[in-house]
């Protein structure tokens, strides 16, 4: 056991403490118990260097609830954005999204009696004003997959309708969206997927076409490889014409948690290297860190 502490800026420590105490509507205290740190290494001339910086942190409490997510800017190494999740028991009821330490928007979640998400409301915060951006209501098919989403704008008028179609493997293969007064929360206006599978039903190749609001329609092809435990260990990513754009390798720990990721360009030059670290803090003062 090593005496240590999480490396946060003063501002980040303040925001985490605030997050753990400010939302009091029936939400139990959320302590810092388990931390996952995602780091990215400096790459020079296709070689990984010894220097690395954190690019993300996931913070969970002793009940296993993920209550804080932090994204660090690669250039400044400062937490430009973060998210706070609030719970009633173990059910997530709200998420606050911060940009540059200011609340930008928040999501409110509602669920059906069987636990499926039934409604998502997204509110935008501007100064002291809060405005409903979109309210989405979900319907499901007999397999528990989303079959339709209806969105409403700030005047509670129907803004879009999205319909989903699946194949026999329960893979989404088509999504059509009719949008007039609102846009889906993921900005997707069209989706089409063609997939093939291996002998045990895992996706081996897919061609995915997606159009998002304000962006041109894009198509990419991906080929997947798996290890004996079913973890994705490799991806070959190609453009619409079948030209290789990048190759991704994944490495896992014995407990199947992600350990590392390497990304190569079309010329097999290393362009990105990420690693994950898992920590536990067993005391409330967070003075002692245990690496899992």
C-alpha cells in the first residue's frame, strides 16, 4: 500500500467536493472510492515516449456508482470538461455537463417500471436561464431494443420521430429520423449498417453510414478480431472505398478490463498510445491509494 493522493488541480478538487454535497434530493453521499485513470503517451516519430498525461478519469463511490467523469485537455492538461451523475439508490436520475467550470447543460432521466429509460430531458443553461432543449420519449420492441424515439421541443411540440430497425442478431441496421422542430440528442439524422458475423454471432465486419446534423454523411468499414474471452482486440478501419485509414489494437488485464490501446495509421506508424490504471481509496481522507 502506497501513501499518495489523486493528482487534481485545486479547482477540480473543489468541484468534486461540491458534486458530492450539492444535490440533496434524496441522493446518498457519493464518496471517492474507485478511480480509473486513462492516460495518453507522447508519440514522436512513430515511437512512444516515456512522458504521458492523464486525459480522463472516472470516479466511483463505494456503492459502485460512477458519479464523476473528467476530461483533460491534451494541450493544457487542464480539466476542460466534466460530468456529475446523481443517483437515487443505484439509479441515475440526472447528469450535469460542465465546460470550462461552468454548467453548460444537464440531463434528467425517467424510467419505466421495468427499469428501461422512458424519458430523457435535456436542459441548456445560459447564465441564470434554463431552457428545455429536447425531451425524448422511448418505445421498445419485444427484445428490449429501442424501436422509436419521439422528441419534443421547448414548447412541448413534437420535434422529431426516429424509428429503429434491427436484424436477427439484434444489431441496429437502420435508423430514419423525421426532424422538424428538434434534433435527437445524439444528432443522428440517418444511420445504416451492414454487418457480417462469425460462427458464434459476433460482428466480424460492418459498414456503417451515419449522417449528423450539420455534417456530411459518412461511411466507414470496420473489421473486428476477438480474443478467447470475447474481448475486441483489433479493429481495421477503412473508408467507404475500402482504403485502410487506421488499425487499432487493444490489450486487456486478466479481469477483462482495458489496459492499453495502440493506434496505427495506414502506413503502420504508431500515432496514439493510451493506457488505463485502476485505483482504490479505502479511507475517507484519500491518503492511501491501492493499485488494483
